[in-house]
C-alpha cells in the first residue's frame, strides 16, 4: 500500500500534446518565441465538429514543437513551453460562491457551503472553455460531456480505482466540501436525476465522515463497496441505477461516470476559474526504487518523475503500464508526459507467464459483471464462428479485464473477446 505523497509542480519545461486518441486534427494558435500564460489556449483539437481547447499549464515561452509518444502509445506533436516559474494566469470566467458559511471548525478546516445560483448553461460553458472533458479513461469511465441526456452522475472516490493503492486521506478530508460542490455542479450541468459517490468501505472513518457531512444536504448518495474483492463493483452499482445491462459507453445509458478528482477539477474551474494544471498520479511498481502518489504539473515528462523517485532498480527488462492494472495501455518508453487523463503508471519487472490451455472452469463467466460468457466467446472466436459471437451478446462487453484477472490458466481472455468484437463489428 502506498503511503508516500509528493509534489512535482515546477518542471523546467512542459510538453502539451496536440491530439489524442479521439481528436486527430489540431489548429495551433502559437509559434516559437510566444509568451504564454497559464490557461491560455495554445491550440484547439477536433473530433468531427467537436472542438476542444488545449491550454497551457504553465506560464513561460514556447520554445519549439516535438514528436513524442503519448499516453495511448501514439506518436503525436507536442508544444514545448519553457516554464518561467511565475505562474501567471489569464483571467478566466468563474462563478464564485455567493456566500461562504463556516461549519464546525472542530471537524475540519476551511469548510464552506456553496451557493447553487448558477445555471446549466454556465456550468457547461466554463467546462468547455477550460477543456475539462477526458479526465479518467480506463474501464467504464466516461468523458465529461453533455451531448446526450444524463440521468445519473456517478463518482468514483477510490483513487485510482485500484485495490492496492491508498488515497491521500488528508486531501479527501480538507477538500471534502470542494469535492461535494464539484459533484453538485456536474449535477447542475447535466440536470441529472441522481448523484452517487462510490467509496471504499475500508476508508478511514474520518474520511467517510467528512465526505458524508459534505454531501448531506446535496441529494448525493454515498455507496460503500469492498474493493479488496475485485468483482466489478462499479458496474453493479451503476447497473442497479439504470436497471438493465450497460452499454460500452455509459453515456448511452444516461450515466456520466468519472472520478472524485474530476469533481475537484470542476469545482476549481467554475468557482475559481482555475484550469486543470495539476494531476494526482500513482507511480507504482517493483522496477522503481520508490513508489508514491504525486501531485504533478500536467505536461511533465514521466522520466523526470522517475528521476525524482531515485530511478529504476537494476532490472534488465521492464513492463510499463499507463492507467488501470486491468485495462491500461502498455508503452515501450518512459519518454511520455503526464496529461489530465493519466491517474496511474506502473513500472514492474517483466515476467513472462506461459499461458496454459483453457480448462473450461467458468471463472471468467462467473466474474463477468456484464453477465456474458467470455469463455464461450473466446471459443467462438478461436473457431471463427461469427453467428455464435453475435448470439453471445459480445457487444455488451465493457472491457473491464476481470475475465483475464480471474483466469487460472493465465489466458488473456479479454484480448480474445476484443478480437471477437472487432470481427462482428
């Protein structure tokens, strides 16, 4: 369990990717030599007709452009900005709280109650201007967008959605009201019917108490789960809300599902006019000399964080995984940057595990939160039986990775299911 927390907020340079897995085209607004402020739009990226601003996370000077591998393993253009360490910020639209009422000062410090005197359109306008959209990308998590009807807001308060990594309890306690306000603002922006926060039942009592007090008057429900047992608990909580099997994209089910840190970003953006400049990232793995959870400046090279953690162990071959242990992306380089969608990086010694034959135990079928049959789908894919793949409702797979996690034969069942999905479209 990680217990060390660090900050890395003053990199000499930041590298801002111009495109991502969804947006392949960008319109750059700056050139080499330009002076830049925090929150300034340096480019815009396009996904069809949807335009998303790209903001600078430091103040300083544009010193060039470079191709780098991004967190998805794709080589894309990055803007290089030299940090002047002045943290000068452009003036941004914000809707500060109309009043701040101190609560029980013996409980936690800096606790306030925020006014809801803000419209749906205002919430959406601020989030769009600050590019707050793709925050948590692994598993079931959705983008923060309001293109369709949103009936339910669901927030994951377990960081970063892994059973072996602890949360910074002091951060949760000191920011409880801000977290709760961010959730409420998402509710306003979507005009949702319900708001739910998923917490770990084994969180310290003071954390659960602070979150409980923060949401008590906001019509937000707190649901506790046992994350030590990996059983697709978030799927089950959300399925209970919508009362049917879930789609690959929860937005199609009227659910916006994101993280507690996204809620804090929303609060900071709307109440204070603060863009996303920092990201909490768990850096783990036995290939690193030190493991820690970082508060890091977005745009920082991951290799700089490795150096700050005293480097790597003397290991010949390593495996680097960005994101969730179950559904993250594997990279062959540490020369990538921390973006607002990176919440975890694991670097471990590479261990080649030989797959055994499928023993048809059914463990993958039993653990599947979507209620489909991964073993049967894998068998149909191996035999290229398209009709069988369709009949098994393969399209309902949410790619949570639990089938691979449960397999005693060490088979990458998820990859076979993914192939089956691609086969039938």
